[in-house]
C-alpha cells in the first residue's frame, strides 16, 4: 500500500531498445501528473544496460515533482552516483525555491555502483544555436549527437520529428559523426501548470525540469562508449535567476562514472552567434531554433526566431543563409513587433534581448541600411518594463497562421492556446 505522499516506480520493463516504467501516484499527488506510464525508446539496443541505470530516466522526471511536493519516491534499484546526485540536487533546488520540501526523498531497495570506463563524448543536440556552438567547440572529439524527441517536439508528432531527424542526420553525415536518438513521453507525464502555480514559476520546464530530464533521458545511451555527456548552456552567470539547466544543476547530475559538462557558460547567446559566424559558418546552415510551430524548421516570425535573426544581422550574417525564409524587410518586422508589444518576453527572453543591446557598437559599419536602422532603434529601446499586449500577440500569430497554414491550422492553434490558458 502506498502512503499518501509516496510515489512508487514499478520494475522497469525492457524490450531491446525500449524501456517502460509504471508510476504509481497516490491520490493527493495525481493533479501533478498527466499519466502513469513512462516510456523511452532508443535508436540502439539497451537490453544490456544495468537496471539501476535504466531507472534514471523516469527518476529524472519524477524527482523534481517530489521535491516540489514533499513526496517520497520508492524504486527497486538505483545507481549509486545518481542517488548521491539526487540528494545534492534536492538541496540546490531548495536554495532556489524555499517552498520546495525538505522532506522529499528517494528510497531504493538496492543501490548499485556502476562503472563503464568509456572515453567518448555525447552531446545533447537539437540543431539549435546553443548545441551548434557546443558542437563546434568539441568537434575535434567527434561527439555523438543525441536529439531527444519529446522535449520541444511532441511525443506524438511523428511527421515533424522525422523531418527534424533527417535534418540532424544530414548534418551528422557531413560532419562524420554518429547520431543516437531518444523518443520519450517525459513531458507528456508532467502537469506543469499546477506545479508552476504552486511555486510561482514562469515555467516548470524552464525553471526546474529540463536539465535533469534531458540528461536523464539520455543516460542509457552512455553504456556503450560515452564517458562524457555535454549539455549546452543557455545563459551566463549574469542571468541571476533559477534555471533548470545551470552549472549548479548539470554539474551535480550524474550516474555511473559518466562526467556531465555544462558547456559554454562563459558565452552569452550573442557570443555564440559571433563564434559560429567567425569559426563555423557552415554549421549555421543547419540552424533550427523555432519551438512555436511544427511545420517548418524556423517560422521566422516568433519571438525566438526574430531574436536570433536580430543577432545574426548584428554579426553581418544573412539570416537567409541560416535556414530562415526572410527578406530585406525583416528589420522593420522586428521593430514593429517589439514596439507594438506583440512578443511574449519572460525574464530569460528580456535578458537575451538586452544581451543583444549590449553588443551593439556605437558605429555600425558593413551592415545594410535596414539592419542599421533596426539596430539603432533597438539600442535605444527600454525593455526593462516590457509587458506583452495579448491582443497584438494573438493578432500577429493569427495573421501568420492564416497566411502560411490556412484556416484549419489557425483554428487548431486557437484551440491549443485556449486549452493551455484553461489548464
């Protein structure tokens, strides 16, 4: 019988490249879960991976919920290093979020020490700006690229995932490196909205979950050849807010004798664009940063696309050469969307736009007139008190959807947005 605050992880079931774990959640905690069956599939055979390691993916998803709610997680077997990491991570999240419970714990029937003694490098890879920059920094070690289906692309969106997978495989073939993929429903299991309300978070995935969850999902792949796992930094030390992928989180995360590297923390997002433009421009042809739609690789209209386009223009790089379908008027679009407050800017987005502002030189040389006009305007803009206008935001997205996707896609978009607001 499960106590009212006990979450029990059933024995992991393995079938060649697939693992499955049942999560038994007591009634008071069910509102924080959308399902009770964790699934992960890999592009290679994992049947010889120790059970204590195979439990790491589900535990990496469940443990942050336990820390947020004061639950005890019970599991049959766990890796010794991961158990120690969970204790350190619990303390770190309590320092960031004082309402996280000190009573949460991980209780295992068996604790197993594992050593793989591997020397290869694995890189969590989405083909985004951060992961491309990390690839260019480690390419001499021929890192294995690890894209995860179920992070920014829905577990069920097979058509778009296949498009992205082929895109990444094409990049890997040109670079002469291996790709190992993961498909997992980890984000489909977590009911993020109640957890965000419980602790006043902007996003559960961003502020708490994503570093642990991504690394944990990839952990079985390290059994064969990988001794170091690289996860790309998204911010620098100047971003003084709790964030789910941070040196204080990722460097504590671990299993077996695998070393986790939180990479390029010393570089801001604009620094990474500068690095790629100067040292690895061929990588920018494979840039995929858009999470706002699952049709094209980059929509060229959302906040993240416009922010990245602006950073490329600042470095004198044509966004059309970096997988964006834009024309010479894109600078006017950036000015219009920001001035009408049509972009959704949270704490981290404002930080990154201000990073671009800090990099704008007094003299803009070698840029076209449109880029210079936009960057001069942006350099004078005050983003510190920016607040999104809901009407402007919905209007801009509705126009984009109707123009590029048609009426049925626009209706689906409005329904998804409405469900998200009501959840």
